[in-house]
């Protein structure tokens, strides 16, 4: 009888890491810490739901590259920023990346999941990042007027984020949204009453090192 075991065995899919190739301008120290981040993410994702299993093998593109490009876009637009919140941070994207790239900026990672917050605390220690603070709480419970600048990635629609942050962000504050090509649809769905409080606009667009899909950073200024 023929042994088919060898035919049934499949090689494990490759977990790619191409950040050094894609971002040669990053310092060796940053590249090393990004690689360590990737290793911790893959390890912890086996027990904590940090990223979708479908994206594990290309996390370098879909999570790391996206966060690097978005963080650079935000900082280039607002280079004097001193403190920014990452709301619903969970896996650390993009807040932990922002903190790595811009060590002079204080970054507050907010999430209400205990295990994810424990991962973020562990990660900040492994990466030796001193400009990060992790807060385990519901976003809506942030003190009124306490958040001048914040960013969100994959948390909710623009409208829902604006509703959640109507109290924590004061007049003059800004919320940055990381979105795909169809961000215009979300902007069009913002209720009229919110449009009198928030003013949306495009900060910048970028493409990942692989694929042709455009990604965008949208900002909503609180005008009243």
C-alpha cells in the first residue's frame, strides 16, 4: 500500500519580514526593535487575539508598513505635536510604531481589554520605549477635554469615533483616522449634527510596498 504521508505534508507558510528592504532609511536601532515587535506579536497572537490569523504571514505589510507610513504622514503634517493618543490600540498599531519613530512625542495607548493591555506593557518593556503610557479604560471615560490629539485604526467608522470622542476632545482638538480608499463614503455618512462640530479633511495618501490599494489619513478638527 502506498504511503501518502509525504504527499499530505505541507510546508508551513512563510512569515515575511521585509521592513529593512522597504524602509532602508530607518536607523539600525529602529529596524531591530521593529523586528523584535514582530516576533513578540507573532508569539502572543497564539493566545491573545491581536491580529487576524489571515494577516499573520504578511503582517510586515498590512500592519507594520501601514503604521509606519501613517505615523510618518501624521508627523509630517503636524511636526510640533507633543502628545497623541492611540484609541483602541490593542495590538499597538499604530501607536507603538509612532512612539518608536518619534521618541520625543508622548504616546498614550488606550484599550479596555486586560490581556491586550498586558501585551502592550510587556512590549513597551521589551522594546525599551519610555515615551509610551498604557491606559486600560473605555475610550468614552477619558476625562472631558483631555485629548488634544488622537488617532484611530480599525476601531470604528468615522461617525462612531466622533460620537465616542465628543467629550474627551476639546474644541481645537484633532482626531486622525487611518482609512482605506473608500474613506469618502464614511465622511459622507457623518450626521449633519456632527458636521457642525467636526470638520473632516484629507491629510495624506500612501500605498503599501505591496499591492495597489491606496490608504489615507483623514483628520477631523473639532470646531465647536
